[in-house]
C-alpha cells in the first residue's frame, strides 16, 4: 500500500510540474504564417494552428494575395480574413517589411516548385 501512495504522490507532483512547464501558445504573426507556408505546412496544419491560436495582425488584400500565391487554400485565407487580431500594435504595415517580402517570395517560389530560388 505504501509504494502505491508514494507512486501516486510522485505522479501528482510530476504532472503538476508539467502543467506549469507547458508554455502558453502565442498568437500567430504575419511572418510566422508565411514562413510555415514556405516551409511546407499543409493547409490542414495551418488551419489547425489558426483555429487553436489567435493571430496578432490584420491581413490586408496584399497579404491575402501573398498567402494565395504561396499556396494557401481558400479555407486558410478565409480564416485569416475573418480572424479578430489580439494585438493591433502588430498590425501588418502598409509597406511590408523586408522580412515579410522575403518570406512571401520564398513561399511563392516553393509553391511553384522553384526550390533553388526559394
């Protein structure tokens, strides 16, 4: 009986510690989403992440076109289009950053199977 109680206490302490060790998921940034797309995540994987995490940007038409050019299907684009961002200070700028431009290019090139250019 005593080993059972000890095992139960140790398991409880271990699991309680694990619950605090799991970091909270952060909202998805514009760059992160395009990077995942360029890296080959499927539309199902992208939908899962977008449905289980919030986004931290507002997508303009140019960004939505970048997603489409990069190979995102209509369901992913619709999720991004209708999402309510959690942090408006991280809004996609009117003039895309250099990082966003490069990631968009890489996603587009990977989607068209121009791997060396990507």
